[in-house]
């Protein structure tokens, strides 16, 4: 592995600049960026840059989506948190509306 100071400097500039960058986006552009497919493409591109292997990048993106939309999603059947804990923390209001909320969120995704 070689030391690339230009790559390290660009990463630092991206991290610092992303916090202070103020983009004036139109409502249409904001809607495009909130689309799940566009966000997936952006995530794929961000991960592909350091890895430079399409198959490995695809696997990592799939793992990230599994973590976000399945394991850490309180509405999904296979989440890793117990219903009782979610209820006591106030994340869900009722034990019985979990399935309904999952199907509502799934229909929004598709």
C-alpha cells in the first residue's frame, strides 16, 4: 500500500467542505436527491472510488442496505431490537401497528 498525500488531502477537504458547503438547490433537485435509487447510485459511486471493484462495491452496498432497511429498521420483521425495547423508548406507539407501518414504508420504497 502506498502513501498518497493528494488522496488524503482531498478526503480531508471533502469532509470539511461538506459541512460548510451551502448549495442552493431547487425543489425538483431536492426531490431527485431524496429518491432512493439516486441515493443508491451516489452511495455506489462513493464506495466504488476507493475500492475500484464493481463486485465488491455491490456487496458492500447490499450490506449497508441490509443494515439500514432490515436490521436497524423498527418496522421490519427481522430488526435486531425487541418490540418491548422499541415501545419503552417511544419509537413505536403500539405493538400491533408494526406490520402496518412496515408495509406502508415498503410501498413508499417501491
